[in-house]
């Protein structure tokens, strides 16, 4: 993963927030594609269990999922409409949290 900030990360850093219209079904029933808007703000501290965070996978893909477990040096994440857990999400991958 590149260490350069992406456009989204730059917007969050400059403006203090980022507004997006999430796509997909992984966060149903909380977020409906084409209907809902998410406001992302910088994370001030470590994420907490049940926070919804925007992060960038090693592949570069952006994901908005919920924190299922907080580990010492990483997080376990999962979409509300999914059952497969994603391990190894680090603070460096997290862009911000949904408000």
C-alpha cells in the first residue's frame, strides 16, 4: 500500500470531514446504496468496538465497515450484512470514522 495520501485522505485532513454516498450492500440495513450519505471525520484516538470506520485495504479499495474487535495492534472488521471477518486492519489503514 502506498504511503501517499489519497484524495479522500487529503480532504479529511484539510476539511476535517468527507461526505460520501456508500456503494454496495455490506452495511445493510444501516446504509442503503443510492439513498444514504455518510460523513467521515478523522479518528481522534484508537477506534472502539462498534465504530464504523472508513479504511483502505492493501489493495487500495476503500471499505466502510464496523469494528468487531479491538486488538493490541489491529482491528477485526465486518460489514453489518456480512459474516466474514476481516483481520489485520491497522490504525495506518484507517482514514476516519462515520458520524
